[in-house]
C-alpha cells in the first residue's frame, strides 16, 4: 500500500521455497479475526527469511474494499490485483472451500499444506 491505494509491486527476489496464499475478504468475520494473527506471524518470521512470501487473494467485490481491508489490518505482504483473482483461481485450483484459507505451495505451485491457518504448522514449514 502507498497511502490509501495500492502501488505496483515487484518482488525483488522470489522466495526460495514457498508461496503462502492467503484467501480472505474484508466482509468475512472469521477473516477479520484471523488476519491480525497472520500479520503478527509475518512480522515475526519474515525479516531476513527469504524462504516464503505471503500473497493475498481477495474475495472482495471491489478494489477499494480490498485496499481498505489491507490498510486497516496493516498487511505487509503483496496483494494480487483484484481483477486478476478470477484467472488466478482457475489456473491454480487450490480447491478452497471457505475463507479464511491459507495454502502453502512450493515454487512450482504444488500444494505443500492446506493447514496454513495453523500457525505452528506454518512456522514449522517456513523454518
């Protein structure tokens, strides 16, 4: 985020092991409760750790809602542009049944874990 709006973001370098896809939405009560825990986890484990990157995949209906949600929860990770989420979900069929959902994939896109909401399990994977 750059102020209130999203800015174009290019990863300086790819993570060396995992992409962690966070499926969420601003209107989702359980997401609102879980997101601060994931933000704390990221802030605790990301600095100096190039093994993973979290990417937000939003189910919001507007870019403004997605941006406001990211800003209000202080999400420090990249967000997939809302207009790209439909094609992303088709290409990478993670078979997400509900949100919030955290899917860990290797760099080739193979699912390593669907248990990313279990932060102890996520920590074990990314260490």
